[in-house]
């Protein structure tokens, strides 16, 4: 029974981290890259406006950082809950 | 040494490496054949996945699609975000759990999780349709690249490519393919970035193309940014600005989403994550894959924008320092005499580039002509042909028609404006650069930038590496679906491992023959079926996998209903505009933006199909019986990393 509770806690923690990560994933690509581009026209990154840069380059960098942070955080959570290999 | 010999040497060396690796990494067991024995380091697996994922479309076409998009390069960012963002979904939502599940194929998971041979069969069918669709494009890419760079016929190029894939995929299986793909990745990334670095240095002074994209334009003293320069040059010529807002934000949103969840649902991509030793490695492997993919994808927008700028300033030399129309356009005499412009003639021979001196001034004026001018110009061409073909008695009538067409064209030219002058005042008869194919932008890039011959040869080797590595990955996905899911799973469960390995090799040989035949006789709709492949992956495989992992309540009935409704909904929406089963003329509505529901193009419908799948699966599951206890145990076990052994074949 203790096993089951611990597994549920582990899964709840995992789902929470996934949801936070998905918010970041959505915000940088669909948010800054598409939906908010007209509103943020005035802000520039070098020769490109913010939305254009996020759509063509920026969101890819965020995706990369996001996956590695998720991997690291989950590695920690795995160990805390004693479910690592 | 001439260019042809150089191409032969560079391509020959890379092929020798691939075959050498295949012989060294021969697969001895089904585990090695399907999943490389789960002993591949995440970094190497990431490189192999990168090569597997980046196909002829990524390498040859993507930058050109962005560069030449009529609505501006920004709108095509959907490809850049879509084909990379899918890896976030893979890492977060699918890869670790499918690795823990510990079997070989995607249909096998669907069959076990939804305790149904029927669900598994639908999975197999979707997988085969998606993979075959994809592989046709790769075989075609191999044929075209060979014929351009090695001067053999397209068909001969295809046979050479097929033979090569046969050697290393059939012998090596996943193990051979994985290590070969690592080598192919190295070749393709060098081939893509080297020309980009040279061009970025010359246009912006930045060594990194990623910085060049947002850098300043060096030839005019660096006072204006490269993108602003590009915008001003193309708008002066009547094109939409490169950085224009999208006219249809909803469609761009859905297209990006479809490509993302389609990527995460492509079986030959998912299968890669069965190859790593541990669950934690499946997460980091998705990250490493994206590192290697991002190396190309962050360079692609720089390649696209700079190639567009280079192309425009080549045809309007005045645009380098001032406005395009401030100096005469490129002359025919220059194209013939200047060695740095020899690529114009070379590519004209391939038919991918075409020009015509319509006003007879010896110059090639490239601009965006209004549709009225295009239509009037077409009428003149037709009337001229009719006059030549007419019998003596009909000549006066034909002449009258031609005069009328010419008058109409004159009227259109007096009406249309470029800047503050009309086309008639500028002495123009229409756009004279009549064709620039998207694919030229990457393949001709080194020649446009006058780079050394070995770089040109390298690009040929890179394009072949991209097409061959993807073809091999797809063929493996097809062969495992047939031998493992269809023959062992449904027809003869008592198949020995040795017999299954033989069947896998037979299935792969068969798949290569079918793919080669389809490559030789490509269905006219090859480009359109890609929409179907992504739509299917997004609307069937991704939702069913995700629900299988994240919900304990979705049952057999829900999953089957969801997949079928998602499949039918998506396919029908595409067929309504593209023709039923892609048969020309059977479409119910014209394939133009004005006819789309809410402006959603058939390319973007996969995201809607996925939502439909989720809703149907949920509702049907709620009104039918919950899954049995052993399935609940399975779900609980895949959610926890601990205890992931080597993959099991049973």
C-alpha cells in the first residue's frame, strides 16, 4: 500500500513538472512566435523583431533548454522517490 | 580536377564509409535488428535520430520554401517550430514511457495497452501508410540528387541508392542503420553549415549564420540590418515583405501544432527511443536529438533569407548598395560571359530555373508581376502560337486575336505599378525570371556564393546522406511492423527468433522494391500525400499513445473509436480539397484559401483531427467498461522508470 502511495506521489510530481514545461513550450512558440508577435513589434533582437526571432530561432533554443532541464529535474525526482534505475 | 570527378570522389568516400560500418555492425538477433540491442549511447542515438529525422525535405527543400514563400518567410516559421517542438512532446509525453514498456514497435504498445488485436491492426495500417508515403519522397530525392551531381539518369540514381540501402539496412538492421546514420549526420551537417558560414561572413560579417540572421548588412556599410535590407529590396520589386505578418494566424497556429504532434507521432521517430539503455536516457536522448537537429534548423532561416537576398541582388546589381531599380538589371551578356554567374546556365539546364527576355532589352528583370499582367501575358503567348499554327486562310482572324491580346497586355502594363512608375513607363513586359524552384536555394547555394568545388561536392554528399538515412529508418519501421506485428503478432505467434529475423529481412527487401518502384513511377500526388502522412500521425498515433500513458480510464472501445474517427475526419477534410484518394478532379471544393473552413488548410487539419480523436475516445470510454486490472498494472508499471530491463520480444 505504501508502495502505491509513493508511486502516486511520484506520478503527481511528474505531471506537475510536465504541465509547467508545456506552458513554457507553448509560450515561446505559439505565444511569442505567433499570437503575441503583432503586440510586441516594437521590441527588437538585433535586426529582427522579437516575434520573428522567436518563430525562426528563439523557440528552438528554448525547446533545447527545456528538454535538458526536464531531464535533470526528473532525474532528481526519480531519486527522491526511489524509482531510478 | 573537374567538378564531376570531385563529386564522384567525395560521394564515393562517404558510401564506402557507410558500407564499412554496416559490415562491422551486422545484426545477429531480433533485438539487434529492431532496437540495436538497446546499447546505444544517448549522444550517438541523438545523432542517428537527427539523421533519421532530417530528410531530403529538411536538407534540400525547407530553406527554399522559407526563402521564396509568396506570403513572406515569416509564415513558413511553422516548419521551423513544428519540426523541432515535436521533440519536446516526445521527451515529456511519450519517449520515457514507451522505453519502459520495453517492446519493439508502436503497434505492439497500442495492442497491449488497449488489449485488442484490432487496435494493433489499425496501428499497423496507419504506420505503413505514413511510412510508405514518406519513403517515396526520399527515393525521389536520391534519384534527383544523383542525376544532378553524378550525371546519371534519375532512374539509375534510384537503383544505386536502393542497392546501397539494401546492403546496410537488410544486413545491419537497426544496429547497422544507427551507426551508419551517425556517419551520415556528420556528412550532412558539415555540408549544410559550411556554405552557410561562408555566405553569412560575406553578407553580414558574422561567422555564425544564427547571428548573421539578425546582423547588419555588410555590403552597404552595415547601417541597415540584413532583414530590413531584404524587406526593402523585395518590396521595391512588388513582393510581400519577408518579415510580413501572417494573414491567417489561426491557420499558422494549427499548421505549427499539426507538425509538432505529427512529428511526435511518426513511428520511425518514436522507434528510436526503444534503442537506449535506460528510461532516463530516453529523455536525454530526445534532448540530444534536438541538439543535432537544431544545428541545421537554426541555420536554415539564415540560409533562406540570405539566399533570397543573394538571388535578388544577383539579378538587380544596383540593390547591393542602393535601390534595386537604381541600376539596370542583370544582362544576358553577363550571364554568358562571367564565370561567377555560370550557375545560372547550369541550373537552367536542369529546368529548375528559367528566364525569358520578354521585352527584348537584353536584360533579365525579376519582379512580382500582378495577376492581371500574368493572365494577359499568357493570352499573348497562346495567340502567338495560334497564329503560327493557323492555316493561311485563318491568319487574318488569328492576327486579330493576337492584336487584341497585345492591346489587353498593354492596358494591364499601363495599369500595374512598380514603385511610383507603371510597368509600361519602365518598359517592362512582365517578370522575366519565370521560374525559380525552391530546391535550388540549398543545392545552388555554394555556386551562387562562388565557393570552391569541394563544397559543391560536399553538398551533393550531404543531400544523399539526408535522403538515404531517412529512407533506411522508414524501411526498418515498415519491416518491423510487418514481421513483428503482422506475421508474429497476428498470423504465427510461435515464430522462432531466427525465422522472425528472416521475415524481417524479407519484409525489408520487399519494402525496398515497392519504394523503388514507387520512386520510379511516382504518383502525381507525392507532394500532397505528405499532408496525409502528418495528418494521420497527428490525428491517430499521437493521441492514442498519449491517452494510453496518461489515462487509466481510456479503454479498448474508446481508443479504436478515437483512432477511426480521427483518421476518417482528417482524411476526408484533405480529400475534399485534394481529391478523393488523390484522384485528380474528384475534389468537391477548389484547393484555395477562400474555400477552407475558417481558412484552415488541409495541411493544418491534423491538429483538429487530434482534438476530435481525444474527445471521441473520452466520450466512448466513459460510456463503456473500464479497462481490466492487468492493463491498469501495465499503465502503473510504465509510469515508473525503475525496472526497465532489456526489451522483450514477448
